[in-house]
């Protein structure tokens, strides 16, 4: 099984695997309409969060399209999970990896999403052998747009009304960076 070397400490965060004890913290943000609205799905129930947590703690082989790894984001010195960064193997043969993040709104505006995404993206290139890392996000999600831009990702696409959330059509941006660009930006 391929996995990331965790835990990882950044300047202000600890990135670690999810554990069964994280249910309350996971539900605290995954159950919120403000978080779900940019994910094109309804808020998760506590039972759905428990099922999600069970899949995350079981791990993945990281070998087939659709395999995913999720990293719990905790402020340094705290056991509390305030968000997550997820890597999804979108193309095993072409080493295309999708990155996404969700943060408890109570912790937004502190740079945690950027800090956690930067560390996880670095691991995707260094440890998982990603060739291209991309993020798909709702165009109204200005916070995630800023995260992508802070990470040095370029906007590659603007898909207009490509997803339906209940009665609302959503448009999407695609941001990406290549392994060589990531490395050049870090040296």
C-alpha cells in the first residue's frame, strides 16, 4: 500500500492520518451547509461522516484511478481536526492527482488551507510520484481560488454550468501545476 509519510509538521500545523476518534471534529465541518455548497453535495450526516472516516482509516492501495488519501489538519499542539486535504488518483497511468481541501469555517482566514495544501502537494510530487496536480473548484469559492494562486497553480479551465447542485448550476475552475514547475518554484 502506498501512503504518505505522516505525520508531517509545518510551521503551525500537524498533518496526520485520520483516526476513529476524529468523528466529532469531522462532522463539525462536513455537516455544515457552508462547506458542502462548494462540494456539489448536501451536508453529510453524522452517520455518513462515520462511514467516510471508516474508509479513510482503512487506507488505500493508491494504485487505481479513484484511490484517495486524506490528511487530517490539526493546529500544532492540539488534537483537534480543523480540516483536511485529500489527494485523489485521477489517472494512474499518467500520474494525474487531484487535490482538494475542506476547512472548518471557524478556522478560515488563518492560512491553514494554504499551509496544509502546500505540504500535501509537496508530498504528492515527492512521495507519490505525481506528474500533474490539479484542483477543481466552484468559481464562487474565492477562498480556494486564492489558495490555488498562493500555491503557484495556473488556471487552466473555466467550465461554465458543468455541475448541478440541486437546482443551482455551478461553474468550475481547474487549476494545475506540473512536477517540474512545482520543483522550480521551490528552488
